[in-house]
C-alpha cells in the first residue's frame, strides 16, 4: 500500500456513515473505522495491507477479494467464549470494540519466524510430506508427528463455552431463490407471478450484488425490484442468510445471521434454516479469477472487482497508483472508477485488441492502456512497489516497468456452481467464455426424476444479466499463465492457491509424477483445500493441469464441490443441542419413583435404567441377589418402558415383516405373539424381540432398548430405498407407552387383586398371547411373555398412566413381598435360562445359527434380509464358534470377554483362541457361577474342559455344558 495518505477517500462509500467512527483493536493496536465498514475496508483505511501469512511458507498476504471467496485475510475474532478463528475480514462487519488477532504467525504478523519456510521453499515442493516423513521409522512418532500436529490448522480453536444462543427453523416453500442480485430478484419476480410461495436468500446485508457497483443506475433498478417484491404477499426476503448446502429432494440448509452485529441484545445469534423447496433457483453470481504471474501474492495484488468495491462501497483507496492487468473488458470498470476517485491508474491488457465500450471509455479518459502486454513479475515484498512488463505471448523478457502500489488483476469470471453441484448437477465447459457453467441438460433431480434446480444470471454463465444497464464487451481471452511461455523460474513464483501456497510449478510437478486425476492432484498439492474450496484457485489450477497433461480442460474435469459453501460454526449446527440438551436424558414415567426407592442407575442407550435397588447398607451385588430370589420365590416388577415399540401397518405389512425377520410374521394370528430375529443384509444378527399381531394389517414389533431408533431407521431405509412401492406405514411408539413386567410365581395373584376386564387365567391367556382391556381402570394391553423364565406378564399402558399402574401393583402386592428388580437381575435370570442378549452374545459377526437359534429361521420363506449372506461358505463353516454354557471348576466367576486358548500360536506369537465368554454371573438361584460362551465346535464338546488365562498369569478352567442352567423343561412359565 502507498505510504501517502489518505487511504480513506474524501468522497464515496455508499455503505459507510462518515458521521460515526468505530473503535477496534488489531493485534493490540487501537484503530478506528467508520460505521458500515467491513474489517478489511477498515484495516485498509488505516494503511494495514498485510493481514495474514500463508499456511506452508508463511509468506506475507493481503486481501485479494471482497467477498466469501477471500483466502488470505482471516482473523481470530473476539475473546473468551465469543472467540472465533478464521473469520473473513471481507465479509465481517466492523463493530465497536472488536478485537482482531492475526493467525498463522509467531511471534507477530510483521516478524514471523515461520517466514524462514519461504527461503527454504525449494525443499518443500508439492507432496514433499509423502516422501520425507518415512525414514527413520522411530522419528515419526517422536519427531515428525509432534511437529506436524503443532503446525496443522489455521487459527486456534476456542477453549471457553460459547455464551450465545442459536436456533433452528424450518420452512416449506414452492421456490427458493438463492442470491439477491439483479438476476435473483428478477427470478423471484417470475416465480411470484406464477402464484406459489417464494423465498429469496441473500448472503450479505445489501441487496443487488454487483449491479449497484458496476452499473450507473443500478442502485435505482434494484430499489424498484425490491419495492415490487416487498409488496407481494407470497414473497419473503431474507438478508444475511447464506445458503450453505443443497441436498436431495430440494432440501436446503441456510445460515441466517441475526445478532452477529450485537450478540448482547438477547436474541439468538444465528439461525440455521432447514428448507424444503419445490424448486431452487441458484442466482449465486460469479467469482472473478486471479491471473497467474510471478509474485502475484505480494500484498497489494487484488482482484479488480475487489479494488472497485473498496472504492465504491467503503470510500477506501487500496493504493494511490493502480495498475489494472486483465484479459477482459470488465476490469476496465475498475480503471474508470479509480480515475473518478482521483487515483493514478494504468491498464495492461493481454489481448491484442480491446475496442469495447469500456476500453474506449478508458482511452477517452486518457488512461494509459498497453495491449498485448503482461506482467513478468511484481516488485516488492511486504507490499507492491511496481511491476515489470513483458510481451504477453513471450517468455518474460522485461520490456518496461510501472511504479505502483496496487495491482488490480482480472482473469475472467467463473460461475458459482457449488449449490448446483452439491446434489448431482453436472457442468459443461463454455469455450467462448472459458468457464464451467451448469449443464441445463443434466440438472439435479427431484424425487420424480425431473430437474428441481435451475441456474440464472451469472451463476448460469450469463455475465451480462443486467439487461439494458450493460455495455458492449469483447470476449475474454483465456490467460492461464502470464506470460504464455514463461520459463520455470517464473512459473515457480506464480501462485494459484494463495492460502495453501500452491504454485503453477507444483501442479506441473504433480502431473509429471503421475497424478492425472484432478482429485489426486488436489490432494497431492492441497490445491483448493481448506477454506478456499476451489473458489479462487479451481479453474486456473485445472487449466494448468490440463496443459501439463496435454489434454483439453473438459477432459480434466473439476474437483467435487461439497457443502458447506462457507463454514458453519458447530454452535449453529447444534443450536439447542448443547450441554444437557446435547444428548437428552430419556426417562420413563416411573423414573422419579425409582430414584426415591434407591435405584442405582445404568446407562442404556440414551435411557437411564435401574441397575438394582439398594436397601440399607447393601452393595450392588447383594441387591441383585435379593431381587433375583424375590422374583424366583415370589413376585417382582421391572420397568420395561424403554423397550422399543414399533408399529408396522398396511396392506403389505406382513410381507414387509417377513423380509425383516428370519421367521414368518405374516402367518402370526391376531392375538398371538412370536419371538423374532432380525439380521442385517450381511446375515449377522442385529436385534431380537417379540412381535405382536394387533389386527389383520397391524403388527407391533418390540426391539431392544438401544435398538429402537436404529431399527426404526433400518425399516424406513428399506421401505424408502428398496421397497418404496409397498404400502407400509411405520411409527416409533416407544415413548407413547409405559410397560411393566411383573414376574414370579405370584404374578397372576397380584394382577387378579386389581379390578379389570381382562381374564388372566392360564386357559384364557396362555403363553405368547396377548389381551386388551383395562386394569385398575387403566386401558392396557397384557402380553404373556417372559424373559426371566417365570410366570410373567408385560403390561403396556399410556405413558401418562405408567406411574399409576406401577404404584397400584406395588400396593396390591405389598403383603406378598413384591420387589422391584433392575436390569442386572433381569440379565442374570435370562442367563440362567440360556436366553441370549443382543450386544452380549452378539458382536456384529454372529449369525442365529451360531446361537442355536436355527429354529427361529423359517424354512418356508424364499427370502429374508441376510438369507443369501448366510449361505456363503464361511457362514456355513462347521468350525464357527457356537453358543454353550460353562461351569466354573473352582467356583470362581470366569470374567466376561475372557478368551479360551487353544494349542499353538498365531503368526504374531500370540496363543491361538477357540472361544470367548459372552456372559458370566454368579447365580443366586443355583448358588454357583454360570457363564455362556461361544466355542469352536461347542455343541459337540459337552463335558470338555477349556482354559482361560488371566492377565495376572493364573488360569481359570470351565467345563462346557448346556447353556440352559435352570428349569430346562419350562415348567415355571405357567406359575
């Protein structure tokens, strides 16, 4: 920047209010800007062109852009809980008291010790890290990795909790127009004329895009369009709302800044919009491309559009002597505006001729214009001091020079195609304009297979979308390197990615080393990574790669555009899901009763379930033993409300459940229950539970506590993606019902003491049936099922009456010693009966046949999920581990997860294994340890003894036995 003030022009600045000064601090310095300034304009007005350091070489960097594409001017903003790294100076409004901190430098921005990397840059070419950090091997852990981790990333992550609030909102509209420039506002008009609801999103606080800056009369035209749209009842306009991602079925995410300008005013700071749109119009404009010439990264080299934005919008002169270098007519607007501001300006044009309206206007103003000329290199280190000129078609031989303090470069324009590409829209190469633009023949598709996104204006490649405000322009001449035949010495100083220090020579090196895919080149060189995401560097890098590969640009293609378009803070994404609400604790209707009665809690998924109920000075072990014996000898109650309850209904519901479960559910009679197994498509057991047939077209599927949401999602995945034409409806009713298991030989006696309409006798309600009616005046379904092996009923009532039922049961059974029991007692009792537990006997590699559950696999069905996978050779291998019981030989409990060793060692020198313990308990019923295990050929080895080495060195022994330890005949099921 020139050191001749003023940097703030005496006039101009359509967005600022000169009457109000705004104090702020930058790296400890006290500075002042004006109301309406951006951080970038305020810093430039104070003569601060150096705003950052590049990532790899720590080269000095100034701003090059004026919008969301800015790669260099990134700061740490704020303090304490409101500190945020990587805030773009070009898009952040200046506020009183702001504190800015430079990044990627130490000890200071001006004196950065990391700048030594720039001198050592020949040692750090593209991909050097893939070749350097290999040998000697021990150095990786102790030297290389610590240094890399310390150096990685831009900025510092905040450490204090964010004190601000964030929220999420939902919208359903017929048409969303993304972009509030002239093309977007005209598109909104057209959509509104059709009668549907229209939502217009503009990322900045100002409507109009480039039109008010680039076109005389543009401001008035925008005002007229806004007045028309605001008068329509079906149009909603939202400023400060950035569309960050477009997904399938017209699902759009957008971030609205509500109180970034004043986070203390008591409203949410940002709002994340989740929008469903019938149609999306991308009017996102275009981004100006830089030119690649030697030392084009020196602070003071800016995009031509950014220079005129600073002059017109903020009344700031980035420099007093400006050189405009271009390959198109549009950059002449910058020359004219700079001249109008009283600045010294010259134009360097790489084309042989330029006779459009704008070049002619520049000549008429006596602005020097040099044709067929390029920049050989920029002079200066921390700021521009001048340029060396050369023949645009030559090899960089100096033909002259110009002293200047700003270079305004323009290499043409590239449509912003990110949103279009997010959900599958394809691009086409426009040779005359040297750009990728949306291909109207291959748009993103909606659920009906028809295009649901369209592009308009500059986002569609129409750079002259302002209608009669436009002036005649000549075509852009592609210039990917300046000069065209520059030698390696100059190409090694031409920067493509300013943030990641990627040069023309780096991309050429990647091509020579075999990285012909643009995606591979991106990762080898880091071109277009980090916050840039191809906004500034993409097209130039693709063109250089194409030339190096000797192939046309369309053949090279583009990298993948992924959301978000600009960064979203984690707080915005999370909204209210923070602190205790991040993972809300799920409680059953009886939760408070459990707490009052000594419950010791166990986390099960998002629920908290009583592990046991301690009395007096009991420890957990004693409490569990007491509860088990109380159930076995009398009666106990279990809060089973957390079990998943999924309603499956519809004409094809039976057919659907036959595919979901290994056994037949379509033949289950109304009023009956059936135990079912559910496998993944890979054949592995993923859940189990009791299925109840409610009516001819309705089933209720019980799942494990932790599996309710997952299994419901699994069902919907298959319904929506595979069997989308089946008439099936599913609903997760888990929290709609409270469910109580009452078990033990006196269970029926307790229930019969309560008035009700349900016949609970053995004849009327046998095992694996259900009945509906009322108990104690509470509407209820009673299922005659048992997970303990005892006479048991599970009673489902509306959640709002669950506590009432629980208390009535305990009142009725008080004299019988009714005892609440927790999950551990339930686990021990099911193990005594040899019942499996998902997550204990299964680990994602187990099939039903391993667990002796072949009886639950239908032989009549032609198919079910997992059937084909279970026919694979390794699934039918007779050496697969099988479920057995274990008896401890010395009376000690064999720990869960203990491995049974075999003869010999594996290639790693470890003992071979032949099985592992899946569940292990001390059974108070049998007064001895019991265990279940998966053992190779287990069912054929009854009575054999296997060994389990312990970490302490001792060896425990167990005898293989039947996994059913208690009441094998099942006599106790009926009381």
